[in-house]
C-alpha cells in the first residue's frame, strides 16, 4: 500500500508568533523525520495521531493533542484518515509550555477555537476578535493537564513483546497470567512491570489500546456491535460504556461529530 508524503511548512521561520495549519490527511499519509525552530501542538479532530518524537512513540485520540517543543525531531504516520489541526508557536511563546514532548488533555474551549478557525481558514489571527481567541487558546494550553503519553510503550524487550502482540490483536482477551507464562515470569512480576514502566495497570493499558483501535474501526462501515466484538467485548453495551468513559460520548455520537468535523 503506497504512502502519501505530507508537505512540510516551507518557511524557515513562522510568519507570525501564532500560526495555524489545517489539513485532511488520507490513510497512509506520512512525514519523514524533521525539526523546526518553533513549537507545535498537533491535534486530530477525527482519528488517531501517530507520531514518533525524539525516539518515543505517541498515539493520541481527539480528546488529547501532542506537544512538540522547538527543535525536537519528530515524524508522523497516519494509518487511517485524520482531520489534522496544528498550532505553531514562536519560541518565545513556548517558554511557559512543557520543555519535553508530551500529550496534553485539551479543553472543549480549545477544541471549539480550533474548529472555528479551521472553518474560517484562519492561519494568522489578524482581526482583533481572532487575536483575543488566540490568546484564550494560549491560556488554555498553559493550563492543560500534561501526560507523558496516552498509550506509553515499554523499554524492556519482554514487556514490549507483550504490548506489540496486543496492538496487533486488540481483541485478544488473554488474561495477565497467560501473558506472564508466555514470557516466563510470574503474574505478579508482570503486573509490577506494567506499573513501573508504563505508569498504569495491564487492564488500563489494554483498555486505552482498545479505545484507540475502536476510533479507527468506527471510521469503517462496521456496526457498533461488530466493532465491540472485534475489540474483545462480549456485548455492545460493555463496549459502549468503555467508549463513553474514555470519550465522553457514545460511539454513534462520536461518528456523527466526526462527520461534522470533516
């Protein structure tokens, strides 16, 4: 399957302290490793962001955005179509933001500003009202809760093997004890590894993985029940409850909102 290369911004410096970019990327779009002197908030209004930043993998659903500080090497790949939004910030505006790449939980206010600017194709906020909205957006970014990553990855080969197997088959319902036997450790040892290396339990990591996978699956014509079974749930209601906890809406509501964002 052929990849589609994403054009990078061609200028060496931003044309304004705050610059917005919008695009609809097809499935299998990619950008090779690059860096730039400005900071960048990368956000998907529909679909899941997949990035590699300074050697770390990041995946981010529409409730989060990925922050890339100035001068940080990063690349991008999208296995599914995404509605892309980016906020580029001059270095002087980045001093009050995280100095390491991270995931930010973004507010409804920030999402609404991005949606409004995208609808009007505002790249540089020149009107007085738009400048005020851009300042509100900066204030919201400073207050946004910081996460190392929505779906962190392991460094130890054994645990990484478990994570990659789960990612290849999110609906795999094997218990933690089964995975522990596969890598020849005790269930208790593997449970501790999850918490120590990933900052969360096996169950939490798998649920986040299933949520990300279901966002991409909902972009297909499959029914909610079919997606639920693909994700390892025995009933649609259990899947809907998980999705609502993670996204704040049901899968069908997410589908409708996604269509509006396109």
